[in-house]
């Protein structure tokens, strides 16, 4: 494996679970595999990824009504995942 290929496998993805409405509530469906979550970017460190997640949460708080509910739920339950984990489509998110 070349060094550049190995470096490409290092780092973090920011993923957001699908947000759905059902039974009068809006919730993040964390039961689906990470391969079905929305991709927001790649970061060299977990700290960089977590900083972007915090910005997503702050941005969601500035919205109103149903848009805020959807965005807040997705942002709050978004996860920074090591890239090697993302390569396994059967991996499911841990419940928090």
C-alpha cells in the first residue's frame, strides 16, 4: 500500500443520520447503517470534525419551526466516524 493511499484512509467523516417524522414526532433514525447517513465532509482530526459538528448544531438553533426540529435532530445526532469504519456498510451507529 502506498503512503498516499494509506493517508487517504486516515481521518474522520462527519455523518448525519436520516431524520424522519412519525407518530407526531421528528427523530433521527440511528438504526440505519452509516452508509445511509448524509456525508458532510472529511477532516484530518476528530477535533476538527467535532468543531464542525458544533457549528451544525449552532446553525440549526437559528432556524425556526419544523426546519429547526429537523436540522437540530440531525445535527445533534451526527457523528464523527473514523474513515475505516465508514468502509463497512454493515456497521450501525451506536445508540447514545
